[in-house]
């Protein structure tokens, strides 16, 4: 290992929590241009370690440029010296077996966002894109990590392991400030969406709690940490994104005209609009879930969801994962009314297209789960072909999920009891009223008309 006599040892620095209580003591030193750090629970431990460093320096011992230590001080790392990279991999290993594929992806992406804070800068550091790719593709995916890792990826991961700050650094004020910036701000300088920032902080908080359990930290430094830069936002839907009945029906007709997959996806999007199904619920519909009379109202029994996460996270070789319904126990479904317009649309679809694997109502051309790429391509094409240039540039129907928003809000506007709407939509009344109550475009006009009628005003 390369060694050097160019060493500088700094004074001991106490670390304090949000209440001003000293939680540990840190020793920092430099070998050539590389800085090193060690954390101790008591001042006497820190002072003893620093004295050993100074003694070795005074004796003229060379210091290892990789570990930062002289040969006379080979030692096992203290708990607070556990490298962030090693503990992050252990955290992912612990979470992986019981997590949904989408959760696995969320955990990995959150840790990748804070990785630059815990990885040292300086000469020899791989390109940031190479680091992100190696973390996402291998380090934070246990099954892939257990395979034979490509040489170039292994070099990046080995560098991350050697050049990772200890988890204990998270208690330092400057590191906490850097974490706040990493959680709330993109590398480009733009702010993350509120939902992304909240998820990232939640994962980081959970990771640091895990570090406490593993005795790599004395206490979670985020426990009482208030971040003023966290982007503010509520869960209320922007009314400008939600179509009214004329716009929704026009868009569904436009989807039918998109070749080649448009005709087989009209019913898929129709189920989202008329029955308020989430995309992953519509994808999972089976023929056995449908009770369709020749005409009139039918019923859909929603009992499964196939969320898209990508083959990298499912571990099954498929892009979608079979899951129970959101916020419900495994095997618990919900009935949803199927209005006459949707009944006719579904019957027409089933007459034209054979059910797919396991009786799937909506499939790709080979009978498999509808690829997300396919329905998003059709959605964008139909939106561009249906709307004027000005409307297409607006927020209206930017995402297929806007169809569900329109359905739920339409039920409320029509006067359906909120408890019933919540049951049909598969969420709590509190969430329903918070998110959907005001998202239907034109609802203000209806409300004003009702006020006119109440007071006997004539327009």
C-alpha cells in the first residue's frame, strides 16, 4: 500500500444533537490530500486515539494513504466508523425480502440521492454516472450483487467501499446540511417534487434508525432535525389536469384511432375513467372479475394489482409484480359499479379480443400484461392527435391517472355519498376529501348554479 509522511492531525471536536447535548467526539486527520475521520463515545477514547496518531507521527512512521493509519495502529473499526456504503448494502439486504418491487426501487433511488454526501471527493473518484449506475444496478440489488459482477462495475463498487465516510459522519453539522440539500435539490439545482423529497427523507430517516440498531450511531440525528428547504406541497389534485366528461370521451375516441394498440386499449382507459381504477388495477382485471349484463349497470370486483416496477426489481423476470390492493389486506377486494357505457365498452372489447394469460381482460399483442411503454405511447399519441396545440401544451390529462381523478370527482359532484365513493375508489374518506373533492374541471360552475337555485336567482 502507498504510504506518506505528509500528515496533519487536528484537534478533537465534540458532536452535538439538536438539543445541544454532546453525543460523541470526532478525531480528524489528513494524509497527503485525503481526510480521515474516527468517532468515539467518550472524550477519553478520542483523546487516546489522537495521542496514538500524534505519537506515530512524531516517531516518523509512514501513514497508509488508503486507511490513513500508521502500521502500528492496525485496528478494527469502532462502531461509529462503519462505512456508509457497507451499512447501506446491509440495509437493502434486510429490507429486500419483505418489500414490494416498487418499494425496493424507492429505497435504492433514495440512497443513491444521498450517496454523494457520504462518498469522498478527490483524485481517482469515478464519474458520478458510473457510481449511480453501479449502485442502482448492483450494490443495491442483492440478487444482482450475488452474481458475477463485471470488472468495471466491481472497480467502482470497491472504490465506494474504500472511500465511504463512516455512518457516524451523519451527526456532523456540515454533513446534515449536505444531506438536506441532497434530499431536496436535484444535481441540476431544481427542487425535487414534494413527494420525492418526502420519500427520500423517510428512507434516510429509516436507514439512520437502522444504523442506531446496528450500533453504528448513538442516536438518529434526523429525529429532531427541521429542514426549512423541504419543498412544500399538498396532495390536492390540480383541477387543470382533470378532464370533464366531454374531454374524457373525446380522448377515449382518439385512443381508439391510434394504430396498432389503440383499439385494444380503449377499454383499459375506459375502466380507469368510468370505474376509477388505478392503472395497476385495470391491468390486473380478469374475466372472472366482471359481471356484465347485456345492457345497463354491471359490476367489477377488483381484487388484484399488477404495479410496474421493472424486471430489475421484481426478481421474477417480469416487469410487473402481482400484489394485493393498495391499503388492503392480502386477498381483500372491493366491488365497483360498472356504468352502462363501460358495460358496453367492455363487452365490445371481449368480443374482439381473446382473454390473455389467467383470463386477463387487457393484454399486449402476445397475451401478456400490457407493457407500460405501450399504453403510455398510445396515451401520448392520442392526446396529441385529439387536443389542440394549446390544450396539448397545458396540464390537462398529462397522465392517464387523470382519468381516475375525474371519475372520483365526478361521483362526488353527482352527489354520491363520500363514504360510498371512498369504498368504490379504495381509499379512506379523509384521503378522498383531501385529494379529490375539488379536482373536477367546471365544478365551480355547478356549485354556482346550485346557489342560484337555492336563492331563486335567475341568470
